[in-house]
């Protein structure tokens, strides 16, 4: 779980923040480029979400972060974000919502016809296991 006491000096104060445990895996800037940006060895919040959709996507990035480095002071949308996965990303391919710290944020994916996440893309278990782990960290 991201800690406010370990918060990086984001240029914009507000609900979302990134802490020092970020491994710069690029997941959050890919998911919500209007909010997160890659820095020098870490990502940071460049702008707080301006819309509800952006706030929801930021909560999804919080859930997907492999190191639990994204925090939300309000925790608004986080429970719903956990249940918003799997998310269609490319045709038949779904993003399960779990990324692996061991492979610098490799995205767990599966096809619509396969109930399990792809082990080869870095997921260490089933979609349910991954989301459960993400949810535990996000809501602690
Ligand atoms: S998803 Fe997490 S580890 Fe990856 S860049 Fe964003 S804050 Fe860092």
C-alpha cells in the first residue's frame, strides 16, 4: 500500500500520489497519461484527475500497480476499480488488472475464451488471485 509519508514530491498536490516504492514500470502512465507521467526512475502525478472518468481510471491504475505505489487519500472509486477488470485492451485480449513486480510490470492478460491469466506475461496466478492481492493492498 502506498504511504503518504513516503510520497514522492509530485508537482501537484491532491488525492492521488505516488510513493518511493515505484519501480517505473510504465503501467500508470500507459493507463492514465493525463494524470501520471514517467520521471527519472519513477512515475509521478503530473495532474490530478479532472473528470470522474479520469479519477476512475486512476483508481484502476492504483489497483494494477505491481508495487502498490499509488495512493488515493480519499480511496474513492477503488472498490469499484477492483471489480472493473478484466478490461478489453485489444480485440479478444483482456487485461486482468494485475501486473508483476518481478518482470517490471508485465501485464497479465487472457483471451475472452480463457478464464485464466497468462503466466507467460508475468501473472503469478489466476486472475482472481491477482485481483485479490491488488485489492488487499489498495484498501488497507
Ligand atoms: S504502476 Fe506503480 S510501479 Fe508502475 S510506474 Fe506507476 S506507480 Fe510506478
